[in-house]
C-alpha cells in the first residue's frame, strides 16, 4: 500500500482545498471537513488510474517533512492507495521467472 500526502488548506469558513505535492496541478475543493478525505481519495484514485492507463510509473512519495516545507497554513493528510493489480501481476511474473532460473 502506498501513502501519498495531501495538503489541506482552509479557503473560507466552509471551503477546504486539497493539493498533492507528489502530483503537481492535482487539487480539489470540498464544502465540509467530512467530505475532504473521500474527495482526496477519489482524486488520487483517478490520477493513479490515468497514470496506469498511460503507462506512467507511480512517483515515490515525497517525505512528509519535505511536503510540509513552507506550508504553514496546511494540515497534512496521508492518503493510502492499494497497489495497482497490473503492478502486482507483473511483479509476481518476474519473481516466478527468477525462481525458475
């Protein structure tokens, strides 16, 4: 399971913006704190699926202390995602081939 940092910023009394330091330009806005995590999970899942579909490798997660640098008004959320099935499948095949050699 991979964990990526989402940065939560309060935009107004009832609006919260989430950004992802590992995925520049990917962000979302929620109208309540209760909706922040599900929204962040959905955004991240969509981004990872798009990357998988385009054959783009997943980035290594930025360390939390680096993600929080200069983010004095942000709260960090760790969003966990399951490994993609295709990645697990290819890893299993490679391990099987190495064992057979």
